[in-house]
């Protein structure tokens, strides 16, 4: 399975935008890019996913590089509730997700 | 609509026993997958069922098994429990296509003593 590389941790302030990077240089043409986040003692929560084009939903935006070797999850205005571990995952099947260690996002007021 | 429901939420078992965990997927979803989360190994994929057939399998010993029923509900079983099986077991469901959204349940916390 193609691997992803994410920073271990990032910090942000409330009300500011957050850009969470993910590198996936070995991505294949059929790999979807999925983002999930997880709060302590809870199951992962779906954030967004895409294949080639940038995607937007009510939670976030996903910017995918033209060569698809990297992507960025954008939280437009961070809140304290956005503090979580964010996982960037590649999956061709969409059903067997291989999680890495993710990025722990801290949000300060 | 109702989310992915897992039962029981918490349980304690003794080493050597077996355990069965249950998962009810979101209505209409035909794919159910299972994951194990431990502090040391993180989130690991166990297996996935689609229309009652195992479609994908992770790298776990044969003590870990599962099944899916005709109504898409799924169970996973762990036999001969070991202390290292203590973990959060997560179930996820989707329609089953490669671009579909996957939704997770809150998990079942298993403690083996």
C-alpha cells in the first residue's frame, strides 16, 4: 500500500486557518486520498476525500497537487473542537484503510 | 439517520476466553470493516466483509475472525484471548465502492485480564 508522510504535530490558534500537509509520492492512479480525524476515546470521524480535483465540504477543503504526490487539508477557521489527530490515508479500495500515526493538531484560544 | 452501532461498548474478559463483538452498519451499507486500535500499534485493519463475503484481510492471526449476515450486520470473534488483545475495536461501514465515504462506530473497548 502507498505510504503517506505527515508531521507529527501542529499548533494553531482559534479562528485561524490551518493547513495540514500530507506527502504521498508513491500514490497510484486509483488511490483515493482520505482524511479522518480522531478525538480521544472516540472512533475516527470522516473529514473529506478526493481523487484528483480539489474538494470542499462543510468541514474542510482538500487541495490536491497537480501531480497528486501531496495534498493539504484546510480547516478554514480552527475551533477548539478541531483539536484531534488527523490521518491522511491512501486507499484504492476505499474499504481497507491503512492508518499511519497522523498529525496531532493543538488549537489554542 | 442512525450511525454505525457497536455492542457492547465495554467488556472485560479473562485470558484464554473468547469474545464476540457486534456491529450494525448504517442502513443501506453493504461493506463492514473492522479495525483494532492499541497505543503501541495504532489503528490496524483487521478485515472487511461485503455482501456476506470477506473481501479484504489484514495481517492478524487466525484467532481473529468475522462474519456478515444477510442484513449486513457483522460480528467479529477473537478466540483464546491474550493480554495483547486488549484494545479498542472499531467497526466501519460504507456502500462498498472505492470512492464511498466510510463511517466509523464509537468502538468496543476490550480489556483482557
